[in-house]
C-alpha cells in the first residue's frame, strides 16, 4: 500500500507538470529529478556537503542533549529555582531563534560554530521541556511509597525518577535530532561556506529545480532513517515498559 501510495503521488506530480499547472521555473518532472538524483548520488559534491551538515547537526544535538537533560532534570528537582527561571526560559523559547542566525554569523563567522550555535539554541529548549515533563510525570503515590520504604535520595533518583522520565526525554531527543538537522540547514541557507543548505541556495539561485529537489529527497531520506534509528533505539532501551514491549 505504501508503494502504491508513493506511485500515485509520483503519477500526480507528473500529471501536474505535464498539464503545466505549475510554473516550470519552480517545478521539474519526476524523470528530471530522478536523473538529477542519480547524478548527485554518484558524484562527490552532495556527499561532501551532506557530511558537513551532519557533523554540525550531530555536534549540536549532543551538546544540546547533555545541557538540556541536566538543566531539565535539575529544574524539575528544584521547584523553587524552577519558579524563578521558568518565565525566562519560556520567553527565550518563544523567541524565533532563526532570527538570531545573523548574530551567530557575526559572532562565529562562516564556520561550523555558527551552524552549531543556531541548532543548539533550537534543540536545547526541546530537551529541557521534555526532561522537566518526564520528571513531573512521576506518580506521587509511587514516590511516597518509595520514601516510606526507606529509599535514599540516590535510590529515588535512579530507581523512580529516571525510569519514569526516560520515555519523555527520549521523545524530546528524537524530535531534537530532526530539528538539529533543520537548524543547521537553515543556518547554511543564510550564510555558510559549505553544507546542504548552501548547496540548495546555489541550485535555487541558478533555477536548477531538479537538482534542488534531488537534494531535498536525499535530506528527507537521511532524516527518516535517523528518526527510524532513534525509534528502534528507544524501543530497545525501553523494552521493560508495557507500551514499548
């Protein structure tokens, strides 16, 4: 059924192009995109730029994950501190960080650091929110029972809080990884020496729509594979939970 649905979409795409329902300057036929895709995959330009993008995305994701999990759990365990900090975090989170891209470019230049900074600023708040929500989801009755049975603070953290919070944290990490890639590509579209975003900018400037769609397809496939990998990892690590069995 999925193959049939994909074939139907491609057929509809070809029909729209053949009937010239869309301006040819912004569209290409599936055949043209296929040829561009084969050319891109067999060449080196796409893979070199994709490697630059993925390196920046992974570094931003790892940094944001470490910082976000620590801050999120810390705030959830310190309600008095969270009450003071939460309004500021919410205000910063509501700010469109993409608008800060020029600031990062000025601060770090046209290097990988500016891409990492933008992606980090987007992902870290997702992870913080997920970690906070995970710790808050702990059943009060379970926590009281654990304390009644003499659980120490360390045991409460490792045996009660962490197991309950992990599913929510993983959800934030899975979403954060995708947004890390999007953040890096966005930074590359604005200003960068290399990367998939810069490659898309180049093709768009030359009106090479087939090549542009080919790159987008590769990027979508890579993001889909990464998301599937994170889902499998989450299922394997959370096998002990009924919802993930």
